[in-house]
C-alpha cells in the first residue's frame, strides 16, 4: 500500500493531484484544513490518500493472491487507520473539553455537566458556575431532577407582573421598541383579550409614521378582530384622538414606530411622544431572537424611557433564551415581564408571563 499526503488550495485541487499521481483507484483517507502560516499566509487543504499496490501484499509460496484478497487486506488496513484516527480525535476532544471547562474540575459530575449545558444555552461561564455552586448542598435523584430544579429556580428569579386595569378611568397604553419585534401584531392580540376578558371597549391607534404599510397592517388585523382603529401622523392628532376616545373607551392602545437603538433622531422623536401625555403604562416590546449584545443594547436605549412592563415575543422561533437571561435578571427588577408571545395566532398565542412557561426556554439539550 502506498500512502501519501497532498496539500492544495482547495479540496478539488487536492483530489486532482491524487488522481493524477495515484490514479482512479486511490482512496482519500482524511482531509483537514491547515490555517495560514508564513511565508505565504494562505489557508490550505491537506488530503491523505492511499493506493493498494500488489507488491505491498506478499505472495507466500504455494499460494496465489487474488484481487479479492488484496481488496480485503486493503480494507482491513484502512479500517484500522480510521479507528486509530478516531481514537486520536476523541482524545483531542477530551483534552479540549478539559482545558475549556477546567474551572469545573472540582465539581461533582452531574453539576459539572449542568454547567456545560447552561453554557451551551447561552449563559456565561461565570454565571453558570456561580449558580450551580449554590446547589452543591442539595441532593438530586438524577440529572433530569437537577435540570428541572435549576430551570424552576432560574425562572422564579425573574420578576413578573399582572395587569390591574383602571376601572374608573380609561387605560391608555403606549407600546415602544425596535423594529421587527411583532409590536403591532401583539397590540391587536391584547386588544382582543381586553375586549373579551374585561368586556371592554377598545380602540387601537397607529402612530407609526415610518414603517411602510404599518398603519395598513394594524387596520387589517383590527378589522379582522372586530376592533376599532385610528391612524394619526402628528402628536397633535394623537392627543386629539386620545381625548375623543377617553370618553367612550376603556382601553386605548397606541402603536408607535419601531426604530434602531442607535438612531438618535428616532430616540429623540420617541421621547417627545412619551412626554406629551400621562400614559397609564408604557410597554417595551422586545424579540427573543436577538443576540445577547443586541438585546442588551435595546434594553439600554429603550430603558432610558422607564417603561413599566416588558413583553417578550417570538418564543416560537427559539429553543432557549439563556443568552438573554442575565440581562433580563437585572432589567425585570425595574420593568417586570407581563406578556410572552409564542406565535401569530390572535389572541391565543399570547401568554401572561409566568415562571412555569419561561422555564421551558432556559436549559435545554442543544445539539
């Protein structure tokens, strides 16, 4: 058997080298990426190929080696090579795991595995280790018992709130947040819920002057849901509509334009809107599909307006919100969770925020 290494810029180029030198009967045993190194500083692909040669397989006196025998010997050799490579691979993975998670080496195996699982779910290593350390004195039946207890404890650490509507005066709610959070859709859901559960008169007002089709979207959804809706383009028109509907409605829900947390002009405009009326409550609407960095940036920017309640959306698009947890743990002390949105169904895909629902999105098995 002849085994040889080849290096090329691409896998295809490497295969062509193997074909030209060893022929069509050659077998590629492995491929790997070689990172850029001086002097060329180019990323290369390394292929290890082998070819069965008749002279490599001895013919013993009185015997005749057939092609089938040579093929069988070749397959046996390559199988052994693959086994050895797999052993090396597992050793390297184990070594990497020990280096990466060296800080949990003193923990019992179940607790150590839980720290790893939390990190895979987006929690920082510092937070995961600190949290699991607090469970060291407890006894658990098995790993699943540990996971269930952990998720329940984490969920209960967040702050939640329930709606207590005013009965003697109208409830005027304004909704703020960045783009693409499902703000308009969830305002319609709330309008339907308030109408049904509180037997209330509800009006939706769109003050979304930026998004193309923003008003039309609210108008269509509210018409389907049998809700009254209005559209305004200026602060003066907004105040006029509020004053008109305060006389006849129990709930007035205001949909504002979404925008970037880095758009200073947008934030100044939003601040001006929030100052013109003594809102009953300000709701911040954020999506769970954001990265931890973007989520925290939105919390910082929109948190300056001191919202009263938080709505998290798009739970149907995520398997975990562990990467958002630490930001939520701090922010919900000031702005508690009130609603969790899990889809587009009106109004059934909106849940009152509660630990039992949220714990399903904290520590899950992720591939």
